[in-house]
C-alpha cells in the first residue's frame, strides 16, 4: 500500500462564489490531471487534510465525495482514498460527452431550442430522483 502523498499548499479564494468544497474538489482534480497525484496514490485522510487546511472535516469529505462521483478517486473502506488512472477518467468522460452530444443533436432535430434542453433535462432528473426515492 502506498503512503499518502502530502498535498501542496492551497489557499481558498474567499471572494469566489464557489463554495470551499468545490474549490478544493477542483484543486484536487487539477492535481490529479496534472500528474502531481499518480494512479494508485493515496490521498491524505479527510481529517488530516481538514486540519492542514484549517477547514471543517465535512468540507473535505464533500470534496472527496465529488471527486469519487466524477471518477477521479476510489474510496477503499478502511484503507483510504486512492487516485484512479486519469486516462480511464478521460476515456469515460469522452464517452459521456459523445452521448450528450448525440442527445443534443436529437433534441435539436426534434425542433427544440438550445435553451429548452436544460429545462428538459432538469425535469427528467427531478422525476427520476423522485422515483428513486420512492423505491428506497
């Protein structure tokens, strides 16, 4: 098992409209994409990183959850958070981009305006989320 690599210093932009967890998530994604963190590297623990940055534990936890949701990292219960292969992330992202582009072309072909598509997607997401919650 690899030891966690110390994260470089990071300062939050207090004037930004982005929440701290999003700024941290974006910074960590940059460090992964730039090669600072390599595939298989262990990230600092949530508690250690929160202490180092002097921010709430929940802020770091939310940033890590965002990274995992976006495919940048994988959490191994009891072992830590590990960086995924950036090439695999880009490949998956490219496949999703192609799906979205096909979807957009289909919507436009059906006569929808560009501005109407996000409304359609939002309504679909809300409906699917409600259905999912009912199934729980």
